[in-house]
C-alpha cells in the first residue's frame, strides 16, 4: 500500500494506475508516442489519475500514482501532473468519459496541418461519432487549447489538434486507446490514398455513415 504525501491511494486507484501505465506504455510500443510526448488519464470516482510530466513510461512504478480532483488540485502523489491537464479535465467535466488518451501520432498530426476535418474515408469514422474535426491551434497546456478541443469534440469521442496531435476518450482505457489507434489508422489511410497522383479518394456519404453508426450501435446486425 502506498501512502503519498498528498493522499492515501485506494486499492481501486492502484489497479487503475496499473492499467494507466500499461496503456501509456502501449502508446509508445505501438508508435503513437515518441518519448514522453503524449499523456493518459483515467477517472476513478472524482479523482483523475494522470501520467506525470517528463517521466518516461517505462520508469513509472506503483509508487508514482499521480492524481488530481476535477478542479485540478493535486490529491495523489508528488510528481507534477502532465502539462496537458487542462484538456483532460475539460473532457471529464463535460462528458461521461472514464479515460482520455492524448498523443502526437505522426499521421494524425500530419492531417491536422492539412484540413479542418478528416474526410470520412472509412466507416470507423462512425466509431468516433462522425467526421473527426481539427481543433484550431493554441499553445499546449493552455485553457484556450482545452476550449478549442471541447468545441471540436461536440458529439464526437475524438478530435485532432492542429499542429499538435490527437485526443480521444472512452468508457475505459482500452476504448480510449482503441479510438486513438483507429483515428491514427484512418489518417494514415487518407494520406496514403490522397497521395496517389491523378486520383481523388472516394468518401462515404452521410447516408453510408448513418448506416455504419446504426450497425456499430448494434442495430441491423444479423443474429
Ligand atoms: Zn501534446
């Protein structure tokens, strides 16, 4: 059992921390993050556990549990929470998210330089709530960036951040992670298809996207 200077870590928080560290390491192993350039958080009750700033994920131990309240006040651990805390907290304050993943994945970040919205190239667009928007640029770690992100997340579970990266949320760490991986894959798909000279990628229609949304929700499935 860990006793930090700030607050006693509960057993459910210890388990959540373990899963958070595993997810953070996965973003590096899967090439979505280089070094410590991304961050991951998970909500346990009204506490948000979050990766600390500047500590490589392979060095994080069970004693490094870092947590804040929804107001940003540190309630667990003594390491400094990620500088992107405003984005994470904004998501938890305004949605039912239980986990948030932020990365600088290369294809997604490349798309954020090119268009205001990722064209609907694949039905997995529906998994993120519809065509993925690009939030206007603001300096990292600022409330302005958090506001821009929230606007881009309207009715979506993920968005791109211009000249910066990705952010997705979900009901679990696995779901938030999978949405980031799918988003990066779709961005790579669009960049690949749109780089073929003399051809323009075909896009899904609104009707096709609506159909995919229904199928992903479980409607229209054959039994
Ligand atoms: Zn970032």
